[in-house]
């Protein structure tokens, strides 16, 4: 991968078959590599991710997994000197708001989020509900977001093999977009960006995910204070349950002028 202009992609030779004819040609692939997260010198997680925005990924992981209750307790996040595939997080010594995972070291694949939480209740208690967020979103704004997300996906255009997530204002302004082989990583990178920019909680924001919308994505959005969650693919039953319990607006199958609202329809104006 060394020498590539983008750490998230690499070139390999492949045999392309078109109309019965074969030729060997270079193809661009998304890079998938492990990233170890270390909290105050102790390894706490390994996740398979696309290199790039690793500091944001670590910051978002701290927030969405409830490891830090106040991001101000984080003193530093940086790549380890010995390897680019490890990030060290330093927090305020002895701070009560820093809660290392009970299982010190666990693994997340690029296809799913962190598993193995003791109970669903442990996940549900990470975040405050967003019933009181007064944001309203016009239906036309919602319909415009998938195209804006596609425009912010250079690695997907090059490889066709990534998930993406983006934050928008209620008026449809793109705040930040991130890509990754892991849909949960893309969201953590967004939340990490917001944490590093001092934007948490994300009141009034819309989070759009490119893939399916499972419980973990909904949970991460809720922890970050996002009131409106949307996805181009479909939701899971537990994601819908979480959204309804906590006052989130959840929109899925957002494609053109057709989409479903599963929770919080009162926040969407014009057509709903």
C-alpha cells in the first residue's frame, strides 16, 4: 500500500471478463486493515477498518461505546510510534468518567459492530433520549441527501466497496462525510469528528447511512444526540424500537421520492 496517494485504496491486477473476452488490468480495491485501540496503555479493541481518519474513529468509539462520559477527559489521541495500525488514547488520570470495557480486549469485524455486550440494557443506558429536540426537516431536503452523500464518496466511486455515513443540517448542508469498509466505523468517524470539533451533542442534525440500519448504528447516533436518522437501505426491528423509545426520527429506504418513516414522523414537514 505504500506509495498510494490514498491510504484507503490500493491497486491490484485482476482478470476482467467482458463479453467472453479476457484481459488482465489493474483494479482499485478498498483497503481493509486492523486497527488496535489502546486506552492509557491497555489494548481495548481491534476493529477492521479502512485506513484514514483513525483518530476520529478512536474518538467516536470512545463516545459511542460509553467509554468516556465527557470527551473533555481525553487528553490525547495519536498513532503509536511503532505502528500505523494502533492508536493510543490518553485520558485524565483517575477520572471517574472514564470506563474501560469490562472485557478489556475485543474484536469487531468490518461487517458488524462491537458485539458481546453483557445485556441490551447496558447498551440502552449509554444515551439520553432526544424527545425534546425541536428540529424539523422538509421532505424535499431528505430526498436530496442520498445524492449529496454519493458526491462525498470518492473511495466508493473508485472501488464500489465501502459504506458511508454523513452528517447534515436540517437545511441539507453537508457537515461531514466519512467512508469505511465497516458501517459502524463510518459512523464512529463522524461522531469522532464531531467530538474533536466540540459539536457534541449533535442537536438538530441528520445522520444518513448508506447501508442497512441496525441497532448499533441507531445506538451510536442516539449516544451522539442525533435526532434524525436516515438510511438508504432498510432498518432492523430493534433499531426502530430504539428510535421510538427515545424520540428519534427514523427514515429508511430513502431513494428518490420514495421512503418509509418508522418513528418520529412529526419532525418531517410537507409530505408526511
